[in-house]
C-alpha cells in the first residue's frame, strides 16, 4: 500500500495511526516495517498516548522492547500526566513494569494528581505489581495530592490483598493514621 502512495501517518478521528493498531495487536514485525516506512514512533493519539503507552497498557512486552530499540521515549507523559509505567501498574501488568524499569523508566513518577504507579496498582487491586514496584525502589507510602496513600485507597476499594501486601512492606494502615492525627 505504501508503494501505491498510502500515508503511514494517516489517523482516524481519535488520532489512531496504523502503527498504533499494530502496537495494540502486538505485531512486532509490522511495527518494524511501519517504522522503516516512516511512521513516527512518538506520534500521540488525541489522549496523548504514544505507541509505547499503547504497548504498555495492553501488555505487549516485545513491542515495548522494539519501540525502545527504535528510540521511543519510555518516560513520555500523556495528557493526564501518566507515564507508561503508571498505565502498566494500573492494568496489573507486572512484566511490562519490569521491562520498562529495565529500559530506564522511573517507577516513582506520579501523574498530575500525584498518583504514583504504586497508588494506581493499589487502587486497582494489583498486589503483585505493588510488590514488584517496591522491589524496584518505589515508596509504598507516597500520598496522592489529596493526601490519600496507597493503603488508604486500597482499603477504600476493598482491595484487602493489596492492603496486606502494603502492610508487609511497611505501609501505615489507615486506622493508625487516623488515630495518630487525633493524638496531640
């Protein structure tokens, strides 16, 4: 199609390009070919999601690696200030979190609201991701801008396995926080 004049940067109304589609479906070789034909690996969709975001959010580890090899920024921010690590943590994608870290991504970067990858994982019930992020150097008690910590949001969402893991890792429980604020 390219030989017939097709534009590899064509996008739909959401800003989704052929490269984004190949990434979402995990087609590593198609990603390589589209890049060779001139597809920009940093072109965001309307929500600010670049191909590496899409790969991180859908769990396409091999595509994340290939995009990095081709020069993609693994620390890019979308419109809400999320990084690919935030998205992978939110979706419970342990292996993607590990790979992004290996590729140089910061596992501590918060979004615009102050939610770190640990917070996102805790909120969504991903205990193993919380554990892995801690192993990779993330703090399990960093609060969001509203003051809520990962353990607070886990408790609020009834994510008891996450609460247990956070407590094992040294996080202060909500009850202790409330009591300590009331004692002069």
